[in-house]
């Protein structure tokens, strides 16, 4: 796919990795729709940065876990751009869900996490894909993470949600072929969470083979590849510095 001139929706596109993806698409010449839930100021700032690159951009508030909100977002996108050619599902809710738990709030948090991570992409794609099919082409990239293959303590809903999103990636690649390609990117250490101290940040690099942090732009470039790679669908690219193989470093021979 040639990105220039296309219309792209990036859910959670206002900040962090989502912002990097938004600006990569704008730099490549795509008109961008920045979806956000609560980060209005960040969304407007990202839109301004995208417009400075010479493309059209708009911010649309919507909780992707809410079907009615998604319907309203799609109506706004359709009114402005007539539809989209690219969807990047980057929105996520990183809520803790230890298991088992005696906290009654665990049930609501489970629903919050899985609805954003699984239901949200389903709602967004189901509403926008018919227009993409009518246009005769399109591409979808879903942002998962390493919890698709490595269980994370206290993040049961998140791990299940991202694994579900990977399954949705493969299912949609099958259902929408040959017109629309669907792939995923699984980042590793690319952006420290707020408040992480420097000692802990440095210690975390021991997890991966390259012993360093990546950047949001590393993820954005993987998304760009998948959008442009016309013979790739149903795949997941890991952008993790080899973190999946990090534990095996302890057993490799010393030279």
C-alpha cells in the first residue's frame, strides 16, 4: 500500500506509542484521525504536529469500548473524510487484575480491560471495514505486546485481552482476504512507564538480547512496514530487542 494520500485512524493515537504511529503516518503523507478517550489536550497537540507536516488531521473523542461512541466517531470520520483506508488499533487500558482476587472491583476491571483491548478493535473494524471493502483495499495493524506469549503477574485481563487481539488479527486476515491485509506488532521495552526510576529502568534492559530500550519510533517503523508490505498478512512482528529469548542468555556459553 502507498501510504501517501490515504486516510488513517489511530485509536489511542494522542500520546506515547500511538502518537509516534500517528506522526509516522502523517510524515508518510496520510491524513490522520487521532482517537482519544480522555487526553484531549494531547490529541489536539498531536493533530497540530500532524498538520504541520502538510496533511489533514482531526481529533475524535470516543471510548472504543462503547459501541455508541464508536458509531459517533465513525459518523464524524465519514463526514470529514468519507471513510478510512488504514486502521491502527493502539488504544489499551493497562489495569491490574491479579488472580485470584477477593476484591469485588476485579470484575469491573476485568471488563474494562478486555472491552478496550478486544471489543474496541472489533467495534472499530466492524464499523469501518465495509467502507474499506467498498474502496477496494485497506490495511489494519493491531498493537499487541509480549503478554501474547509471556504471562504477566497481576495482569491477567491484559494478557488475555492482547492474546485475544492477536487471535482477532489472524481471524480478520482470513475473513477480509484478499482485499484487506491485517497484521500486528508486539513491542517490548520501547517507552518507560511514568515514574519509573533510572535504576529500575536500566535493570529492565537485562531482559532483552540487545540490553537496551527501544523507542516508540521503532514500533512506528514496524507499522509502516506492515502497511507497505503487500504480501504480508496475518503476521505479528516483535519489536522487543530479542526479549523473548532473553532468559536463555543465562545458559549460553562464554567466549
